[in-house]
C-alpha cells in the first residue's frame, strides 16, 4: 500500500538550503504541512513566506542541542498537533585525513550526522507507534555504502546512519512506521562550500550532479512508495555494485578517485 501524503505533517532538518529546502517545497506540493528546521532564521522565514504560512512553519533549531530539539518538537506539536514524517537531512563534512582532523570537527560530524538523527527519531517515534502510522526518512550518502579516503570520518557517520536505519526498520516491523533511507551521490548544493577543508583541496567529486530538486522528488517518491532504500546517481549505484563484487577493487577505485578529486595539500 502507498503512503498518502495529503495533510501529513513533515518535519525536515537542514531545510534552509540544498536538499532540505527542495524537500520542503516538494512535500508542500504534495499537500503536506511542512516544518522547515535549521539554524538560519532569515532563510527559513523566507521559505515559509514562499510556501505560505498556513501550511509551512519555520523552525529555528540547532539539532545538536538537546534543549533546542525538545523545544522545537514541542512547538511543532503545539502548532499542528503531531509529526507524521521526520526527514533527517541536516549534515556537515570536514575533508581531512584521519590523523590531521581537528578533534572538534570529528565531534561535530558525529553529533550532527548521527547523534541528532537518532535523538530526533527517539523523540517522535512514540506518537507514531501509538498511531500505528508514520515515517522516518534518513538522508545518508553513497559514501555511507562505499567510503572515500579523506572523507573517512564523514563516510563513517553516514555508514552508521545507514546501519541505524536498517536496524530500526527491523525493530519496527509490524508497527505501521516506515523507516526509509535515501543515499544521494554528488548533488549541486552548498555542501562543498560550507564543508571544512584541513589538508586536502576541496573540489566537487563529480561533474554530472543531481540537482537538489531531483533528489527531493526522489525522496517524495520513496515516501509515497514506501521504498526501504534508494541510492541516487549512476556513479553511486556503480560504486555499491563494485563493492559487492570486490572490496579490493572498490577500495582501489575510491583511492584513485580521491587522489585525483581531493588532492592532498601541505598544512
């Protein structure tokens, strides 16, 4: 059975730009009430005005802060009464070899890319289980399936998010709650511009990129069809297939890919 989106309340993190913003627009088009969450108040307010304040709510929230998470979820429930769909999209990367990565970068990625999605999921699940209806949609990455050197810690957080999604899905069998994973490849967003670069030259890893709008359409389609896992871009799908065939070949290919696309620089 398909998941009906009309009049669902959808909470999207990292919604001020990129994939999150595009998801807010696409779910709004699907007839949802959209809660756009991020730290950029001005951008969220502009998005809410664009969508229409009756069916869109800007939510200034730092998802890595427990008090902010609790206050934000309380505000959504006060406004709409419930949360039907949670999209864990917020994320950040630091490009660096493991040995040269500042410890604060490591902690920030783990907090934002992994701990926050788990905490938000735990906060909204009880009401979904009680209604026997809802969705958790985690936006991971192709590098969650196939690590890229010099993105090692970022890849590890996305691999952990992927494993969390799989395990939670099994725990919730029969509950009426879907747990879905969308793993984009290279996407034309500000991701590379806002990422930190410690000892590598940060460049986009692919010339042929998905647009945020195309990713958002895939997320909405996955929601409607209740598709458990979706990997986007041909290169991303190929990387997953190669790893299944040969770990050695996959590692070699990613080593060469990173060597050319993210050359090391001296610091």
